[in-house]
C-alpha cells in the first residue's frame, strides 16, 4: 500500500437532476481550517477524471 504525500478531504453532492454519467467530487487539503472559505485543490466531474486523479497521486 502506498502512502500519500498529502491528505485530502472531499465533498460531493448527490442530486436527482444530475446525469448518471457525471458526478462532481471536490478535493480540499486537510490543512485547510475552514473548508467553506477556500477553493478546492482539484475537482473531478466523472469517473475517468477521478481515476486519473488517483493515478496522479501514485506518481
């Protein structure tokens, strides 16, 4: 198992109106004191982007 260089918290919103092929996941740094006042470090919009982001973390 690989260790991550940075820890993240994430936020996702589930809605009946969203397309089944799209979901948004916002990643924030765990160093952030107030999540609502900062911009996400990364936003993924679908499963492929999410997998790409995880692969980038492994490098």
